[in-house]
């Protein structure tokens, strides 16, 4: 399993509610219309700025899992295709210059305290 984490920043001028609404109700459906869903696709939104208790240079952590590197690359080729509309859509709600993304090694702890590579 290949795990990808991306830290994304909302475009200036969008409220948290507007940002979340656009991402969930416009961008995610667009992504799913141009590429098959990853095996796991979650968006983890930070609380409102005044409720965070710490400064952050991102507003959402996107977490995706793919069966293998070939599946991740195939997905990316569809999403990043010039005619997909994804880049143009991201410009509507993201500060794309501040996007950070990594492939990570995930370790999962079960309810029994056992660790495994995810």
C-alpha cells in the first residue's frame, strides 16, 4: 500500500466553511469524475484559526492510499492531465503555491496495541 499525505492551504478570502464546502461538493466530485477513487481518500480539516492553539500554514491534510506505486502513478496521470480541469479548479479554492505533498511510510496500531505497516 502506498500512502500519500498532502497539506493544502485555502485561497485567501475563503472562509473555512466556504473552503470545506467547495472542496467536498465541487472538487472531490471533479476528482472522482476524472480518475477512479483511491483505495482510501480522506480530508482532515484543521479547526478554525482561533481554535487551533498553534499557527499552521495549511488548512486541510489530504490522506490517500493506493494499492501500489503503479496505481498511484496512473491516478496522477489522469488527475494531472492538461484537459482534466483539476488545476483550474484547484486555483478557485487553493493557494497552490503552498501545497506540500509526500509519500509516507504508514504504521498502524490496532486496538490490541499491535503495530503493522499500512
